[in-house]
C-alpha cells in the first residue's frame, strides 16, 4: 500500500482537485443558442473527439463510427433490442451453401440512397472494389479479407477484380464467396467497411481512388442510412437530417442528430447539465453514481491498454515489458482515477461470450535494466488520461527506477504520431467492432493497419490463420486462445482495464438501446412524446 504524502498520492489528489476547477467556455456549444437546439425531434450527442473522416473506407475511430451509423446502412444491421443480434437491413434475406462459403443476399427493392437512387448489388460490388483497390490504400480493406481473393487483390498480387469473390448476378442479388467458412461472417458485416458508398457522389468531387478526395466533407453526398449529412462545422458540430428515402423511414422517430466533439469531460458534463446535450460520451469520474435518473452503466466490449513500440530499442526486452506491466497497480488506478471497469487480465474482454482464453501470466520481473533515456509516453489531452499516465509514471519510477516523459496532445495528433512510429508508449482503448474474439486479436496480425505496436510474430499469425480455416467453433476458439496466450507471453501491449460504458442520457430519451459494441442505427431510438 502506498503511504500518504508520496508523489503518487499527490498526483491522485491533484487530479481529483483539478476536476472541479477546469475553466468552462462561456459558450459550451459554439454557434448554437439553447432555444434553437431544443426541438423535441432533435437529439444532441456528445461524441468525444473530432472525426477525421466520414468516408467509411477510412474511418477508424468510435467518434467516426457513431456518425457513420446514422449515415450508412449495410446488408445487415443491429436488431435494436440491446442483444447485438443482427437483423435484415438493405438485405431482406440471405442464404448460404452447406459449407457456409457462398452467401447470397437478396436486396430490398425499395432500398434508396438519400438522393432517391435505387441501391443495387452493383453499388456494393463497386464499393468493395474501391475499398480493396491497392491505389486507395484504405485502412479498412482488411475487414473484407474473408472474401475469396480479396487480400491478394488488395496487396497487388492479383490484378483482375473479377476473380474476387463478389458478384452481382442481378440488380437485387449480391453473392459473396469466402475463402473458408467463417462463423463470425454475418456479425462482421455490421462493420461500416461493408457498407456501400455512392459512386457518383465520390466521383463528383474527384477520383474514386484518390485518398485526398474530399467528397465526404461537405453535405450533398448520397447516403444509405436513416440520415444524410446536413453540415459539418469542424471542431463544433456534425448535423444529420432524416433521410426521407430510407426504406424504413416510417420507423425513424428522431428528425435530426447533432454530434458535438468534447475532449474535455467537464465541458461535456456542463453542457448536459445546462440542457445543451441529451447524451454524453462519458461521465466525469467524480460524478459517477450521483445521477440516478440519467446515469447509464452498460457492459462493453472494450479494453484500455498501453501500446508499446516494438521497434523502440528501449522496449526490446520481453522481460522489461513484463516488468512494466507487473509494476502497475490496476486496482489503485481504478479506485483513484477510473472509478469503474475491471482490471484487465488479458486483451480480449471478459465480457466476450463463449471464449475460454486464460489470463496473461503476470511475471514479477524486477531484475531488469531500463533505458538510459526517458521513455516517451504519449497520451490524449483528456484530463483522466494525463492523470493515469502520471500515476503510471510514478509507479515505474518508484518500483523500477524508470524515467518517463509524458506528452499530451489532441487525439488525431496522437494517432498521427503513433502511425509515424515516433513514440515508445501510448495509452489507448480498443472497442470491438463485432462480437467475436478476432475483432480484438486480429489487430495484432503482422500485416494489420491497426498494429501500431509494429509487433510481428509468424507463430501468432499462423494461429489466427488456423482459427480462420476452422469451421468447428470449439477448435477455432482454442486456436484464438492460443494466439492470445502468445500475445500475453510476448506482451507488445499491456492491458489495463476492461471498460464499462458510463454516460448520461436525458429523460427526454425514452429508449436508447444497450450495445456491447456501441453500435446503433438510431432508428430504434425513441423520444418522449
């Protein structure tokens, strides 16, 4: 136990006291008065960070996902009952062959883009071709690697897209052929990478394969979901208006969605308390448990972790990485800073159903030699992230004699630094895109765009490949569990907490469905009459 008066205790006290003294801007939501925001058919949502992209082929963050869930719909969607079960969406029905490798989807004849154009199987085919084209170099291409020859085409080893397992034999029929049976295939279709983009809208602003094409920045592009983009005011607000051509428009009760970027929890909380927000992204830690009517604590498939740069000489020793992990008192961090969640004993959350993976082995490596220069520890500028980094910094200093230099910045700047490899350690969270362990373990493949640890292990990749090739659920889960054990042995990442989703919902919202993966179409949302 830490004694009162040491540096770690001072850090935690400073964090708690600073939360009540953060300066609040006089206009919490700039450019909007309270009177023009209080339409009973409008929903105002706190959305964390500013989105980088509204192109579903490039969007990678939860802040972007929340908006894309209003703009785009795919073959299947969430059922909306809090179970995360899938339901028919643009596809009204589907069937597979006995081997579950050939899937035929029948599209709704009344499915329309927001400009009134029919949504056809060719729209899906052209979207998948764009996403997989090597020239585009889209980060979400790997989500389609279940499709036969998709990876080979994306990596430039195959030139003819006709050999990729996507066909449109009729206007309302889409056929997808997989490399192998994949039990999680239908669930994976909920990811926004599988949703179609409107080819004419993209080409109206530039090349279909130009990464710099700004087609999704301004209103006017056609969307397939319940809403269309009305405006995007950078660092202020993204507004979506109801799409009258949406096939299930009669079920959409909310006329307008407004998403506000708040990286400061206190500012977001004040906006909610003053009636300028209906739903927050988070609750300030010291406010947990104080709002019985509005507070929600939902289960979540999400893990916070420390990302370790495997190409950093300072982190080359496996024993040193284990020493960093074992020196962290996760229980103390939850009590003093996080206020919720559970200590993570592996990367894949304990809430993952039907997954028998063992906990990571905790090695008490104390006889290690640390680097001669301070470790560069990058975090976002959220106050809780900074406080957590400072607490971990002190734990490493006290237990291991390790010096750490913390740098905080806006989240999109943080991601740019991580992508460039200019860091040693960072603090991140990963939310599962669908309910399956591969949604977590797949990001650490050697060729994954999201493998910012730059960790490459052929044995790990092989175990994932064996899991992918297996059509037996028990055998598949055993391969995945073995891969996770290898991840825990090498430890290119240090799991910290399994999260719960803690946020505030106004009494104005009559129904807001739970979701382990934070996925909603918004057409299920109900407001008070």
